[in-house]
């Protein structure tokens, strides 16, 4: 899966960051630096895979984001891309009202937290 954040102002211009969670559990920052940030423990990686496989993406995406995207006032948008055998599922926080308490997003947060600071 890929997590992209964009928006806000950095010293070099608009901020952007792309992090890939690799199939082997490595957390790999692709943009703004190319580096491995850590490794997700196997149990949490498996829990994330299960949540991705069982997620009802149509339901998750059925709640539209309402309001101003934070990028309009120096904030950030987060875009999750879940790479599945059936194709990619893309969920952008300025398009979809993301429920951070949904089990899928809790699994993402737990996996990232367990791998250390990102």
C-alpha cells in the first residue's frame, strides 16, 4: 500500500511525502527521501493484509468529504492507495470523509506506529 501526503509549505515549495508499505513489511519512504523507515512486525502486517482483503471499499468511499480541503489553507491531504489483486483502491481525504476509527485505518496506524517513528 502507499500513503501520500501533499500540501502545506516546505522550504523548497509545496510539501509532499510518499511512503510504501512493502509486501515484506518494510516501510519505504519514496518521496521526499529514498530510505527505509522500519519494518512492520509480522503479526501486524498480517492483520493489515486481512483488513485490506476484507474492507468494503465501496462503503468506505460512500461518505464524501464536505468542506474545504486542508490544502487550501496550508494543510495536508492524505491519499491511501491499497494495492489489491483486484486492482488499486484509492482513498483521498479531500474526497472521502475518512473514519480514522474504521478497522482498516486503525490497522494502518498500528502498523506504522509499531515500525517506529516515520
